[in-house]
C-alpha cells in the first residue's frame, strides 16, 4: 500500500511523516512519535482512553486515520503541562482531588476535560458529567473526577474550591 505524506503539529512541534492510509492516529502518535500517554482501550471509540485534542475538538484517535490529521494541530497529554513543566490546573486537580486510580483513563479524561473547560469555563456538576460521558472510567465512580474538574475550573477562574477529596 503506498504511503501518504502528512504534516501536522503535535504539542506545538511540526511533524512530517509518511504513513499508510490505514494507520490509525493512535498508532501514529504512540508508535511513530513515541508519545505513549494516550491509551488504546477498546478500539471502538467507546472508552475515550485515546482522546486527543485536534483543532479544538476532542477526538478519539482510535477512530481517526492519521491522514485525516494532515494539516491539523493536535494536543496529547504530553502537551498539557504548563510551559515551565509544572502541572496544569487539570493535572493538579486530578492529583489533589484523587481523580484517578489505575490511571488508564486519565490522559483521555484530562484532554476531554480541558476541552470542556475551554468550551464552558464554569460548568455545573451535571454539565461536567455530560461533558465527560464519552470517556469511561472503570475504577473511580466519577465522583472525584468531577471534583477534579471543578477544582481546575475554580483555579482557572480565580475562585476558591475549598472542598477536600474524599
């Protein structure tokens, strides 16, 4: 199968590569770019472990071909930290509010939550639950994930979030 030339920006870095048209974006990110934060969970787009941000949209990279990403701007979990290397508000929220257990869903959950907060900076609990509904967590029950997102929203918006993790 002939390879196709693609050019995309991943975490601020321009990437040029030859890919087979059947290469999924998740495999390109993990195997070609060696960015292994996004996980392969279900291969059907149901779990969200592979979520990345592509041109200001949450995308399940196991359902997207790498050639579809040609010319796009992609952020993976490796590109979420602050420029100085400190944790982003969401990463800090997940840490402080115990929004993770095994951590498998966490990269996709953080990427989806980041997009959610960019679209709705002050979401209600119901809006958060709806906004992350496409990302599954089999460990936490979502209570602390919601708190982590509320914590990040408060930090980003300069309001207080006094509630401690359970």
